[in-house]
């Protein structure tokens, strides 16, 4: 069974602006696999605009006013360092 995958933009599935969904090939069966949304400049623009709206609604943490040591520690935690 073939499944169609759209982009995930602004908290919901969105079809590709160009309408293109190339088929994939299931390597185990050599049969057609899922259809994946092919992104283009318009899709990137929609995703960036959605991310900007989200950032304006809920700004993330800021490092303003932190010492260099605290900023480095916070950056390390965000990157998965101990």
C-alpha cells in the first residue's frame, strides 16, 4: 500500500506547492513505495514564515545578560554535551 507524505508546516500536513510527489522504491520488495512531497522554494518560504510566526508567539530562551561561562554551558546542554 502506497502512502502519501506531505510537508509538515505550521503544525499540520501541507501538500507540496508544486504538486510533485516522486515515488520511492521499497528496497526489500522492489515494489513502488511511498510518495514523498518534493519541496521547492515556495515550500521553504511557507516553512520559514511559519517558523517566524511561531518564534514571535513564543520566543525561545535568550542568552542576553549571561556570562560567557553560563552561555557556553547552556549551548553545550542544547547540543547534547554533558
